[in-house]
C-alpha cells in the first residue's frame, strides 16, 4: 500500500541567503504540515515545486514565507479541492492563490484565481496574509 504525502522537487531550497539555514522556518513548517494533511486527507501526493529559490530578495518566497504547489497534473476540480483543504488547514491568517495565465472554469477554484501571465504553469501559491509575521 502506497501512502500519500508531501513531496518536493529536487530544486526546492529552504533558504537562499549567504549563510543558508538548513532548518525550515516556522512558516515553512506550517506549509509542510498543511500539505501533508491535505495529501493524507485526499489520498493524493502534494508536490511542492518552489520554496525560497528563484525569486527577488524581498519576495515572500525568498523570506521563507511562501511555497508553490503543483496543480497542473490534475483537474481544476482537484486543484479546487486542494486549495480548500490547504486554506482550511492553514487558517484565516494565510492566503491560498491559484496562479494561472487564464481564469479557471471551475466555480470552486475561481475565488482563488490570480492572473499571472508569466506563470510557467498553473499552481497554488500559499503565504501568510500581508502584515502577518512570526516572531
Ligand atoms: Zn509563489
């Protein structure tokens, strides 16, 4: 029996600072926990495609507050189900965005849509709400 869980692309980096921290940040632990719970609830792996790498210095990704999550290997209904699960597990202090070049047709996914013409593929982006910090 194969169990569902959270997976990472090999390119994922916890930290890209001059002196990298090999431990995840508090925000990253919340993200990993929510992804793992969503994977086990739905019985489908959740793949994190980007953590701190490949973003500008002040971006939430670089500041170890955000992650991108693969959705382009499933249907819009599956992406909506994952977005709902992640928002529920992360809570109201977090935001879940469906970044894609074109709006989804699925009405449950539509509230999460954020137009991103440069997105290499549709994906979910999660981060704490602006103004929310961890000590
Ligand atoms: Zn992102």
